[in-house]
């Protein structure tokens, strides 16, 4: 294991040349302070978390000192934002420091978000608010704990500076780890500026470094597109299964490897609402929860447009249509697991459709409904029934159908309950919990709630007896969201 100034950089993206980026160091900050450090993520890049020097880390992960071997750059990209093409994007407040190769031969990007102005910042200050940095730090690890492909959080730094949004507020920098930062928007940038040779060079780079088994295949570009579509389908199926709303599913926030990326406005559904909108700026509901699978397809369509010189249009259409097939398969598989079932057929599909109609009509807490359902045959039926008090017969009718499918599985009550408990989280990053951590950090410089949440989010499926929660009250953090805190939204302001 290495210290922070001994990381094994092996930078590949920079080899593409300066058409693809601006080489630029981070802008120094006044008085950086390490607020949080994720020892689990540190292992991914071979960083020794047992001998961390907080002051040294703060200097390096704020950009005040340069990491030996790094090659900081701001990527050039464009993208479709809320359905409209924006040619003036690029890394306006973040920098890819470089790519780190770990002992397993894996490559991880290390990226500072909030590191100051670049030529892509469009007149803004290039910083991120401390509040948005806290949310991103927690959000990435919440999704990782749930087993959903995502970028990771290494560290959270406060800069000691104020920036202006609606009012002056503290700035922060989050260190993101990712398998890639190449987005659909990177391809769109060169396609829209009529530089097909740079699209081809970028596609070859992606295949060489992320899909090397395809390099010699005559259909490598089509197969690359298929891999991207399939991983995107799997990612969004994961979102839908846990009630996660992304909020800014723009093409510049969709990566080539199907990892949840860019935690701006995001949120988890409290009481089930298929039209849940987590982004206060999304006034037309383009990125509402029930729209996410179709938006994934739309984004892939826009990505496919950039590959027209490499893949025949009819073949692109076949692969795009296959996205829907793969999404449905993966989503049904995840829902079957949540319900403790293994047989996925027409009867299961009917059960699932009836379930979502039931949830939409009665709006119980989405996460806790499944957790309680796991114990409905062993003394938990009344707790499960509570949100359905107006028409309990609706739940009873569905449970009758569900019991029939459980019976044909021929599994014991204990096995079914254990299977569901391992697949349905007890803890999610509810908006009000994240906001409480942010308020404590901003108003009292108390970062303890961030650490408490991290303990729970790393063990989202655990019961209290399964994990040492120390002084944390797990029931407090797993309860339904209080009525006064329901419907919280987050804006794009960062």
C-alpha cells in the first residue's frame, strides 16, 4: 500500500491529445480541511488508509499540492441537457488528475470536483458548494452499498472559502473515483463539430482500454455499443428497484461503463410515487422516476447518432431495441429477488404489475414496504398493513396472489425471509437524513453525522444484531420519513 504521494499513475486519456481536453492544474484554496475520508475506497487505488496524514491529504486533495505522476486536465464534451443540445459544456469545475493502476491491474480515475475555473466554466467560479459536496460524498457510497454500479467517494474537503450562489456559502471539494469519466457527451462534442476522425479515435480508445477483448473483432464498434447499452440498462434497472431518482440524466452525465455518475439533484423515493421528481429545477418532470428507463434509451439513441460512420443505422436500431429487452429482464430479475422469488414468468409479471398499481394507489414507504413484506408471515403482517388502512382488502388481494407464487417456489419461511432481508435495504440515504448531516456541518462544523450515515450506508441490509452500530440508533435511521420532511427536492444549484 502507498501513501498519497506514491500512487501508481498510468495516465491513458491524456495520450489522446489536446483536442480532447485542457491541461490545467487545480486552483489553490485558502485553508483546506479534510472532513471525511473513505478507507474502503482508498483500497481501490492502493492508498494506505491506516497511515493517513490529514493535513497532507487535505493539501493534495484540494489541489494545493500536485500529486506526483498526475496529469490534471479538464475534459472537452458537450451534451443534451433536459432534451436540448448544449455545445458549451466540458469540465467547468472539476479536473481529472489522472488514472491510477492498482495491484490487481485495475484502472481508477481520480477526479477533484470543485477544483476551480477551467476554460469550460462559462464565466462561473469553478467551485462546488460544501452542501453539494457532502451530498455527493454520501450519495456515491449509498449506491455502492446497495450494490448498484456507481462512482466512488474517496474524500471530502472543505476549502475555507465562501462562494456565492443565492447567498454566500462555504465551498467544498469531493474526490471522486471512477472506472472512467468518458461520457456520451465526449462523443457528441466531436460529432456535432463534424470531426468524425476524432469520434473514431475516441471509440478506439474506449475499446482498447475498456473492452480489449473486442479489439480484433470486425464488429467491434457495434459490440462496444451493445456493451454500453447493456450496462446502462443494468444500472437503471438497479435505480428503479431501490427507488432512486437521478434528477439530471443528461447525456453528459451518462458514462460509457454504466456507472451512476454526477450526484447533483438526486433522491430516494419515500412514499411511493411513480412520478417522483427529485430535482426542483425539473419543472416538466422530464427526469421523473418513471421516466428514467425511457430516458436511458433516449440517451443511448443520442450516443448512437455519434457512431453513424462506424455502425450501420439498422444495426444501431437493433442494439437500441435490445436495450429495452435487457432492461426488462434485469428489472424483473431484481424485483423477483426483492420478493424472494426465482420463477419469472407471466404470473410473476402480473404480480409485479399489480404490486406497482397497489403501491401507487396507497403510497406506503417504498423501502420499508419490502423490508416489512419479508416478515409478513412471521408476525409482521400488522405493520405491513398499516399504510393500507383505507382499503386493506387491496393488500389482502395482492397477498393472496403473492402467497400462491411463494408456495410454488417450495422454500421455507426462514429461507424466504432471509433472502428478502438480504435484498431489501433497511437503510437508504433519505433526503432529510442527508439534509440533517449538511445542516450540522454548515451551522456547527459538526461532521459526526456524515460518519454515522457512512456506517449505515455501507451496511444497508444489516439488522442491528448483524453489525456493530456503536452509539447509532438504527431504528431512528430506518423509520419512514416524517410527514413534515416528505417531498424534499434538491436544486441544480451547486
